C-alpha cells in the first residue's frame, strides 16, 4: 500500500466501489477543474477545438436568425463574436494553459474569460466596459459547449464511474443514472445533507470531507472508495485491488445472508412488532429493494419526482406514479410526503427568491400553503390513486396548529371536488406530520390531536435543536444526533404519541443505524423509515433483541449527559449483538468469513453517526 495515495474522509453511504473517476461540477454554474494526464493532453486540446467549432457554428446560426428577423445591423455583434473566437492569440493562450498547467479545457477557458474580464474591470465608463465584455462572451459559449457535452462524452464509455466533486449536492448525486455511478467522493458535504440522503438511498458508496481531493485527481484515474470506513485510494496497485475485491465479495455474501432472513416479520424475541419501512425518492428506487422486506414506504420524498423534470409534473403524470407505487406495495403503507422544496432542494424551473437563511426560510409546507394550487394538483393525484393501496399523507416542516387546520381545509375541498367530478377516493386517508421544528415537538400535545400519526424528521430537527446546519462541514462536529438534548426530544415525542394512542416513527437518517433503531424501539416508537440498504440489517437486529433489552438501552442512553457516552452505550449493544450472532444459527453469515461478517460491518463508522 502507498500511504499517501489513501485519503481519509467521512463515510456517508456504506459500500465498496472501484472505478475510473469523473469530476463533475459541484453546483450549477460552477466550472469543474481537474488534472489531465500527460498522455491525455492531446485529447483535451481536441475537446477545446471542437467546442470552439461548435460555438462558432452556434454564432453563425444566431447571426442568420437575427439578420433575417431584424436586419444585418442588429446581427453584426455575432460577426464580431466569431471574429473574437478566431483570434489565434486567444486560442493559443487557452491551449497553452491546458498544456502548461495540465488542466482540463473547461478550466482553461474559464481562466481565459477571467483574464479578459480582469482587463475590462480596469476600464473607465459603462459603455467601454460593456463593449469590452463582448470579448469574453463568445468564450462563455465555448464553456457552455464543453459543459453540455460533459455527460454525453462520459455515457459513451459504458463503465461505471466514481463521481468526484467539490461538494456533495443533490445535483452531483443525480448527475448520471444510478446504474452508471459506482461511488461518489467529494471535498465537502454534510453527512445529513440531501446529497448524502440521496447517495444512501441509491445505495451508492460515498465518502466526503476528502481534503484537496480534486487537485489530486486526474479525469479517468482509477480509485477505490470505501464507504464503510470513509477512505479513498488513488491508483490502487494490483495487490490492493485484489484485497479490495475480496472485501467486496465478503460484503456481498453478508448482504445475501441478511436478505435470507429479511422476509421474516420484524418482531422482537418477546413478540413486540416494530415496523421497518423504506425512504424512497423515485419510482426507480423500487428496483433496489424487495418490498417483501419492508412494512411499506415510510417516506416518499415527492420533491425529487419534481426535481428530475424540467417542468411541474401534471396531475395525470403524478397519478400514474403514485398508483404504480401503491400497486407495487401490495397493501403495505405508502407514506407520501407533500412537496418539500426550498433550501438546497430547488426546482430548475421554479425560481425561488434568494434568502440569507434558507433553512429558516420559505420551504416545505410554507410554500405549499402560499401556493395552494401546487399542493392541490399533488393532492388530487394522490387521492385519485388512493383506491389502489394504503396511502398516508405526510406534511413537511409543520410549525403550528393553524397550518394543520389550513391543510385539512384544502384536503377536504380537494376530496369534495374529486367526488363531485365522479372520482373515487378512499375514505379516511391518514394524515400525519413531520416533526422537524423544535416548537412542534414542544407543542405536540395539541398538534397530535388533529393528525393520525407523526414522523420525526431528525435530519432537520437536529439542525434546528443544535443550531448546526446539516449541510455545513464546519459545524459537522456539532451536528450530533446523539446529543442528549436530541434524545430528550425523541423520548418526549414517543411519550406524547403513546399517551395520545397515535403511532410515532423516525424517518431521519439516524434511524438507519440498527443500534439507534433499537434504541428508538426501546423509547416506544412504532417504526422507523430508512434508506433501503439498511432495511435487512435492522429487521435482523430487531429479531435478535427483546423489547425489554431495547428499553434498557433507551434508558441507559437517556441517562448519559455526553454524546460520547451515549455512543458507548450503543457500542455495548453492538458488541452483544455481534456475539449473539456468532452463537446463533446464522451460520451463513459466519461462513461468509472475514471482518465483514461482523454484525454491522460499518459499526465503527456508525459510532460517528
Ligand atoms: C428529515 O428532515 O429528517 C427528513 C426526513 O426530511 P429531509 O431529509 O428530506 O429534509
Ligand atoms: Mg426535513
């Protein structure tokens, strides 16, 4: 092993992957930069020249169009732009940057543009400046050409790739179809960000917090990603690859063994049923797990259905999707969360105002209530689909009783309208609320009277309780779901829900850790809803634990006053489960051998959950 080729980071989504790297831009409007291998410099220069030709062709088209519609004078600017593009000095400068700095064409063109703009900024007078900025415009078009072909060039290669980016955002996690992504590695990104949520839900091994990653990568460089332990190896040697592939094999065997038991009911050794449901983001997620291994879908994040499109999905489109989901679940719960956009979940076709504090701003139910027409389309689609299975509706970011009442009014109105129009709607569709805002936890006694169930969204609740942004790596240390204050809030919810006779669930990421899931069971929760790749492990853990033991764990965890001590309590539980597994009749797991046969291969990392 070559130590300097191993970069340590934070494990975000478990699993092991190996493949060529593809660097993507981390956010819309940002330009990716990567190092180009010596033997790829010619190819990179060709990419630049092709993009210049395409930009020139586009300018020619625009010239033709404008001169036909408005006249030659108005079209003159495009001739000027073409002239700029043909300037041999500028072309040579871009080519030299690729060659001398060994960087990609996009980055070289960006440098050129910045150089041109820097000259402009020194000039006096608006007119001079705007004229001078025309020098840069045609090169922006070249940049557009390079960026828009980024994906096409890659898809042609056929092999699964490891996506690398500066930041883990939902755009990065959905840059390619899931089947094409082997792993994701980034320089920054919170473990509980939506990018991380997606990686986990897609079952894509992911590591973040890798210092100076991009400057150490070359496009196409082979890397191995360890999403269990949180590290990345650059250019692994043949022996490393063999070792890594052996681990992949052991991991696969362990997953297979867990799957054998996953169809059994999720019931503790002393007979307490505990629901283990799936969090999903799209219809494609149904291909990644067996619905027989779940008690249903505990969270359908419908905003991702919206985010994948370039316009709002119609009622009919949504109806078909929801109906298909309900049919696939065959009578199991399908918990549809109404549109939860805002903050880092943006729709490309719906411009949101820029906010200085978007996590505390216009998001979730707040948008739905201000734009009820948007919610009505979704509700119509969901209610029409309701006769095809067991639908529940879940409201995100609820803060007050008034909001719940307002939503009930819209629900009743939509239902009445549908019935009048001759549609069938299932009576008594349960309505629940997400508990993500501290005030709704504290006011739960009254809120719960007006809903049928509650689901704690710990990803957001933790950030609001601890005043630590879930997306900000600088405060990632403070964002600790095992903080005693968080556990107090969780226990309070379970107690109030039990007293009200309403089921309570946790659908935030922390519930994907089997030891935490057992602690929640001990606190009195009815179920958890987790990324599909954690389902089998949690069901297995539930079947090997008694309710009394889970209650004892919850009690001990609550008695601790430091996160670190809570972690020790959970580590003790993991240890016991591990020993029990070795005594058990789960010989398949033992037989799979190696350290991955441990109950919860990633338990070390999860201690950092
Ligand atoms: C949560 O906040 O815990 C949650 C499940 O919602 P999301 O992660 O989509 O914000
Ligand atoms: Mg949330």
